[in-house]
C-alpha cells in the first residue's frame, strides 16, 4: 500500500466523519444470527441451483469429456479458493467479504475493483436463475403460466420481502429450502442410476476440431469453452464470508462453514454430471432448461424432481439476493457507492441494497437469455477470484504476522493455483460469449470511473473495512 493509498483511505465524506455514531447506527446488521451449520447451508444454497440447471449447456461446448475435464480443474480451483477464503475471513471478518480482503491487501482501488466484480456476479446470477425458475414453472404447468416474466417478478418481490424481514428469518427459510433441494438430488440419483447407460455420455457426434473424439467431440478447445459452465456447479460459494458480521464467532465459524459447503458441492457436482448425462444423453441434456427432469424421461420420480428442482433454484435465488445486498451494503457504508444504499431498516436489513439490484436483475431476466446471463455472472466471479487470490498472496508476503485463526494448507502455492485457473476462466468467458463478457467489462469500467472521479475522495474512515486498512497502515508505520 502506498503512502497516497493510506492518506486516501482516511479521507471521509462531509456527511460521515470517522467515528460518527449516528451514521454507523443507521447501518447496523443483526449480530450473531448464524453458526457454522447455517453458514454451510448458506454456501450450499448459493450454488445448489447450479446442479439443477445451467451447467448442462457446457455439454454443447465440450461434450461430456470436455465438461468433465473442466469440472475437475474447476473443482480443484474452488477447493483452493475456499481454503484461501477461509484464512482471509478468519483474519478479516467483515460484511465486505472479498472486497474487505482486497481493500486490506491492494488498497482502495483494488478493494473497489474486487467489490465491483462481485457485485456484477451477484446482481446478474439471480437474473439467470430466474429464467431457469421460469422454465421449471412452465414445464410443471403451474398456475397456467406460459410467459416467464410473471414468475421473475413474483420471485424478486416475494424473496426480497422475506429478506427485508431480517437475516435470522431469511437464513432459516433458506436452510429449509436448501435441505429440500438436497433431498431432491438424492431422489434423482436413485432414479437416474437405474437408467444409466455409458453410451449416453458420448452420443454427441465428433466434429473436425483439433483433438476431436467421441469423448471430446469439440476437441481440445471444447475443454476451455466448457469452463464457464463448470463454474456454475460452484458459483457464489465464496459469498459465505459476506455473513461475517451476522455470525457468532466469525473467525471460527466462517472457515468451518465455507469448507463444509465445498465438500457437499463437490459430491453433488460429480453425481449430477455423471448420472444426468448418462441417463438422458449428452445431446439431449445439453439443450434443456431442466436437465435432471428430462434425463429421467417422465414418471413419478421425474415429477418429484421437477418440483424439488424448483426449490433448488429458489434456494440459490433467495441466498444470492442476500449476498448482493451485503456486498452493496459494505461498499456503500464505506463510501465507495452512494451511502444511502447502506441504510438499514428496523429489522437490521439494508433496504435499498436489497431493492436496487433486484430491480436491475428483474430487468435483465426479461431477456430470457439464461445462458448469456450465466456467462456474465461467471465473468464477474472469475475476475473477483483473481483479485481475491492476489490479495491472499500479498497479505501472506507483506503481513506474515497478521493474526490468522485459520491458515490455508499449502499457503500461497494453494491460492496461486486458484489464481492461475481463475485467470484462464476470465479469458474463457470471452471465448464462449464475447458480447456477454464485453458488456460486463464496460459496466466494470464505468464503476471504476465513478470511483476514480468521485467516491475515492469521499471514503468513510469509520467503516469497519476502512478501519482494518487504517490499522494495518498504522502498524506498518510503527514498524
């Protein structure tokens, strides 16, 4: 961190001087609402919709072999990422999550860049999930709905409303829905195992691409193209640290929760990828809005999974709303974005931080392009992973004595691996959908311009994230 960065970190807006009790009192979250089990449930909830829909579009990019190889690499990356995040969250437990870590390691510019990338991910992901919810509702014939926008609107209104009622209530509802979604995966696995045929894994005809074969019908490049869809199996699990300020003993419980979550997700990923493709056929499943149901081909089990699959999509939609609101809350409270966005209601829920991204997400969902929105969310996620892993490496090198209740096994070698794979994933998003990736890049650049021209001169030194950075700067000056 440079001297300029340090002085910039302590500048405050005229309306929010450091230590202003009234300012921070209006921006309080409910403390001690979650233990490690609820956090593990939150981590699984963020992601479980990825088991039910979205990942299967990767079969059209890489075939079963290409997607399977991409999944192995991405699963390893997320495991390394989570171990790095566990350390960072134990050392810096604040509602900013990845933004807080990068702010400490990379200064205001790096912190805001990371927070912006995370916001892009979390604002767009619910829109993608909403389109998948619409597909499930239409396939079930519920309420006679044939036009998904009613479903998108109802999802946003109802679940933002639940979040406005308070985090304790929201996390408990989320935990129950997630448990139901996991039961649905068990029902699917039992039914699909009886229909599994190895020949279905390779029923996409090989192309003339370099390295093409039955296992890799789109050749070696197909592996790279499948990476964004492999990410959908794990996307957003890194959001667990966003609950730090609402967790009892966060230095202990956040690492336990996020590590437990990745363990469950790796198992569910393998089961879903192999059994869905093996039961339904790669060619057929690759184009489906509800692949697990299509793989079962009808019957009681398919109906049960269809209904429960809807619960899985709702679980992720519901929990990612929580994630975007906390990320926006943290950035706003610290002055990086307009401070009125972080004001909390009587139930300690950030009202505008819940509503504003919801309005944007609903507008995006009206495109109905779930696969395009998916790739946009992956771009934001992969970019944030690069910055967060750089933050871990920087803090290990620059602040080796910083208290770390949990330490990443393998240290910078572990997070360095995640960093390299995440960088490859960023490039892969351009390979799959250049329009989606460039659109996100333009939005990212606009946010950074806003910071450079305005908000970097109005940071709130009394906010927890800025205090972490100020204390670190003071310690370094004393040494």
